[in-house]
């Protein structure tokens, strides 16, 4: 759900406290990796009483599912920026949307790293995967719906390919780069133009 605004599903039971727990967990995950992520570590990072994280997420898998939902919320596009993008012609809008997604992800590198760590952990653990994948699939479905409602060419296959493009550019930018001089936002614009012919 990188193109649109709105939560994948709503929070319950003191949403501010729950969001604080998830934000702290995402910071740890993006900064230190999955091995550093424990309920106690999250409590300390969030500066909350010990046991708070366990009250909201009784298992590690549940915490990962909560982080997946919160990550989409934290990466929501700015409404004012979306309004400007809506005014662009179709051929220009597609690359502009893609470059804006890359821009947002790289503006919050710990969150972007957490995104990759979360998916890796879901790959390693069937239990975590079962909780996280529905959130990711719903986000993808909403991206496809936005793409089609905006009148952009292609359908789900195009959106999937654009996800691969964004993931690759962001991963390269946040790790050891093939070309340290390359601008990932410029590359996002240039490469995505092939999906949106003039």
C-alpha cells in the first residue's frame, strides 16, 4: 500500500500505545536486525514499562504482523503530494508516483531496512509468514486498485513489476551499491518510463 493512504486494518486497545510499540520495534529491526528484536528490547526502546509489548503482542509472530501493518501506515504518502500527482497527465504520473515511493522509502532508511528484514523473517518462519503475508497481499491489492483507478496502463502484472523495480533500487541504495554515484530517485524515474509510454 505504498501508493495510497489508509490503514490495512484498524488498531485496537489504545492505538497510540500500540503504535508506539510497533514504531519502537521497527526502529530496532531496521537498525539492528531481527536478532536484536525481543519484547524487552522493544519496551526499552519505546521507554515503556516492561511487559507492555507482551500485553499487545503475546508472541514474536504477532509482533511482526503488527509491525507490517504499522510500516504501511508510517510510509503513507503525504496527501498534498498526492493531490499534485493527480494533476499530472498519465504518461508523466506513472514515473512520478514510482520516484516518489523511492523518495519516501529512502527518507526513512531504518523503516526501509525494516521492510526487508520483516520479509526475510517471514521467509524463515512459516508462522510469521502466515500473519505477515495477508497484510502484504492486501497492500499490493490496494496498489493495483489505485493503479487502475488512476487510469495508468497495465494491471496487476505491471504493478508487480514496478514493486520489483522499487525493491531493487531501494535495496541497492541501502546496502553496498553497484554504482555509488547513481541517484536511485533519478533511476526510478528513468526506468519506470518504460512502463508508461508517452
